[in-house]
C-alpha cells in the first residue's frame, strides 16, 4: 500500500487533484455578453504539454481554452507543463494571432524549466490586440541543455485553431 502511494505521488508529480478545465467563466477578459465561443484544447507531446490540471502520467487531463470574442478579439489561457521525469527540460510555448486580413502578430512566449523527476508548470494568458482575428497558432518547443555546441529548441507541436 505504501509503495502504491509513493508511486502514485511520483507519477502525479504534485499535480493531482480533481479534473478541471478552464471554461467560459475564465474568459473574463471580455464581457460575458461578448463571448462568441469557448474552445477547449489540450496539447500533449511528452516533454512539453499545454492544458490544465491535473497533470498525471505525463499528460494534462484538464483543458486550456481559446476565448473567441464577438467583437473579433481572441485570448488563450492555460497551463504549460515541462514533464521529463529522467532529465532537465525546458518547455516553451509560443502563441500568435492571425487577423482576418492574413497578418500575423508577433509570437508571445512563455516557458518553464523542469529539473527532471517532478512536473514543472507555468500559467499562460495572452489576449490579441484590438481588431478582427480568425486564427490562433500555438507552438510547443523543448530544450535540453547538453555539452554539444549550438544547442537549440526543437518544435514538438505546431497547431492552428480557427474561429
């Protein structure tokens, strides 16, 4: 029984709890009457994940959200996880918005570093500038420091979400 409790604690990485996801009430950056749609998302790549708590067995069980406003704006809210249980890793989240005219905003970035063993996490929130936006691009990257020269991040997910 003690072994099961220790194993569950280690695999849960301090992030266990009731499954939850962000929802329409978390789109409070816009007036509630201005919310056109709330899109729940989860991206699970192994080393870098985007969603919400709990994060068990290397995967987020809760959902991040994209808040699509009726006035054309959009926002992204969720939790970035770095979850390599064997070695240190940095998880990098990049988010940008595409206007109806096809112009992309610069990437907004968040990151979190894990030391191996326990799950590290960082909350992320970004709202588009004023205007009409119809796409959100979310990229996840991982970075592992090594003795080799010219280390660089590796893109592990690149997804586009549509209004």
